[in-house]
């Protein structure tokens, strides 16, 4: 953050990747989880993803542990805005923009290396883990902490733990059910065999 050259390179790389984020759409997993929440079967989503696709699918209670690439945030005050116009401004001006509120330093509202996770979001995530009766871990290697400790906390508090991941995880030994499969294939199969039309995506 102290280096103007590094900040420029950060913005250049993020601007190149921004269109992919902006053009992405929810998949069958996002849509099914949103349907489960609408039908009262899911408390909410705790995600490390920064793409906002759970919200696009219709999920309301989403805890973004690593922030979001959909917004720009000031590192020196509380200003935030959607990212599209600010990325376009950077591309047009070829210059890192300053905060319109305090002239401070702007970056995407994601948690970068060296930043701490948002305290209130993390606190709520741990609360949900302690209160859950079924904790689904979907598509996570479960090696990044403190997020990886959430399923363990849920299990210790009596929740059933289901882990779905293509590869084994460090918490497989405490899970009640392990499914080693890609999420898309699993949720497509679940929607195909479901007898409840409310779960169809």
C-alpha cells in the first residue's frame, strides 16, 4: 500500500480480471443453496469466495469472509462503492484513483495478504457454527485458518458435518459424511433425483 508502483500494478491486474467477475453467473450449486435458504432449510452461507455469485443467485444471508471484488473500498476511511465505474475510471485515466471522500487509498474490498478478516463477519460465522445442527462444507480444502476451524467447532458443538470436496481434507476424520466429487456434478444429480419441485434450480 505504501508503494505507488505496487498499487498501480495491483489496479492493472484487478482491472484485467474484473470483466471475468462481472460476466460470471451463478451455477447450479449457487442456485440450489439459494433455494434452500428461501425454503427455510439453510441458515445462510459462509464463503471465502469474493465474486458475489451467491447474492446473484438470491441468497440473502451471506458472510463474505474475504470481502468482495464487487466493491471498491478506501483503506483510510469508511467509503465504499460498486467497482464497475472505478475500474472503468482507472482504465480510462491509466491512473490509480483516490478516495472521493478523503483522498485516501482505494482498493477492491477484498481481504489481501496482511489484512485481517472483518471482525464482525468472522464473529457471526463462529456464532452460526456453534448454533448449527448440520454444517455443510462445500468445495473447500479446509487448510486456510481461521475459516477451516468453523466445521470443527460445529462438530464439537454437536452438529452433523458433511464435507464435499474433490480431494481429501484434514477434517475428513471427524465428518459424518464425505463426498469426493465436484460440486456441480453432485448438485446436478441431487436436483435430478429430487422429488420436491421447490429444490429444482
